[in-house]
């Protein structure tokens, strides 16, 4: 099969290479991948992983071979999954508890935006408990996770304040934000839950705005800045508040069930996905540049074209077993 792998032979740092087929464990389904989306965290992984490593976490596709232990969907089912790596490939073996069946009225491209960003949004908000009637502050609100957080928090009855550039204000209000401010300093607290992905001074200002007993969930640091923290930032005025770190890969089991709940919201028209860029996976360099430059508002999705074989299996069209991608 073909996969995108890290390679020093290309200016993009990636190449399409022929690899062995994935080996399934008994609890894994073999997925023929139709699309995958890019996440900001993958930019860092591309810089630190070894040559030959296969990136990719968000995948959508069709079950080519069901799990041997009888768990999970049958052959031919359309599915969405979250994997830790190796998603940028023609086929991926996925534990069945990390995938969900895709409703007929949700497209592959739309669903590809959900696994990392959607489950991160859902699980960060859970740290706030019952959000009905609560005030929630979301930094980095125009990003993929932030957009999902706004909608899910609104769905759960929260009053949402979003921090974002002014050009996104109307869009974020349309998603459910009651207030949109250009900087966290303009957000009027206190807030029972703050989701913080910027770090640096933004995190320091978040502490100033958290309610007593409230929670700040840290799940990123887009500023790259450190935040000095001491006891006197919390007392007096923010007694009992806590800082909670979050990383999806340590956030517990039930990923497949959470993806299924997000898909149900999308199918019901209660959760909007935003696809800003769709390109074939041979155009991954363009998608990565857009992500690095923050030139798109929404997700970048790579499609993996394929052609049916006589036995019904799927194989991507290609002209050579290995190809260095152009910039």
C-alpha cells in the first residue's frame, strides 16, 4: 500500500512510499481510508519524528476487513476513527473502540474534521461538569477546536464568551457565542470554565478571570510562551480554582463513543463542521503551508482517491511505487 512518510529526500519532508500492509490485531478493523484531516499538533510531530514515520490521526473510510473478535462494524461500513499515528495511508488497522459508524447523510470530508478537534472540544468541556447556566470562556476560539467548543457549550446551555480576532466575530456569534472579544483582557469574568490554548500572558489573564471553584483547562500553547504561576494569583478571589492539563491521548477510553455522539449532532444539524481546504493527498505540502501560516479558518482535508479492484477491494491510483512530493 501507499503511505505518506517522513523523508529527508523531499523539500516538503514527506514522500509517498510503498509499505507493507498493516497487520490487524483481533480487535482491529482494517479501514480503507478515503480522507484524513490535518491537526496543528501534527506540525510539531513532523519536526521530531524519525524518517519513515507515518503521520495522521483523523481518518474516515470503509471497513475492508472486520475485526476477528467480532467487535465493531461489518465489511463495507463507512466509519470515522481516531488513531495515534499512521493515518496518512491507504489502509489502517484501527481498534474497534476507537471508531464509529458514519451516518449516511454525513460526508467523508465533513466527518474527517471531527476525531481530534471534536473529541478535544467535547472532553475539555467535560472538565466543567454541568454547563447549563454556566459562563464559559474560550480562547483561540476561531480554530477548529474552539469552533466545536462554542457549539457544544451552547448546546449544553452555557453562556459563551469567545476570544478571537474581530474578523471572526459574526461567524462565532452565528455558532452560539454570546460575546466575542479581541483579547482576553476584554473578557468580563468570572467564568466557571475557561478553555485555554494560547498560553503565556493569555493563561495569566485566564487565572484572573476564573471563578472560585472554577476550572481552567490548558490544552495548548500556541504563543509558545511560558506563564509564571504562583499562589497569590489565586488567593484572594479565585479560591478553589484549578488548572487542568489536557491531551486527548491520555484522556481515557470511549473515543469511538464520543465520535459517535459528535456525528449524531452533525447529522441532526446541531454541529457545524468547517472545511476550509480540500486537496488530494499528493497536495499535502499546500495544506501544511496553509496550516503553518494560519491562512485558513477551518480544517484542511486530504482526500485519498481509489479505484475498485475486481474483488471489490479499494486501491489508490498511482503511477509509481514511490514519489517525492513537490512543493
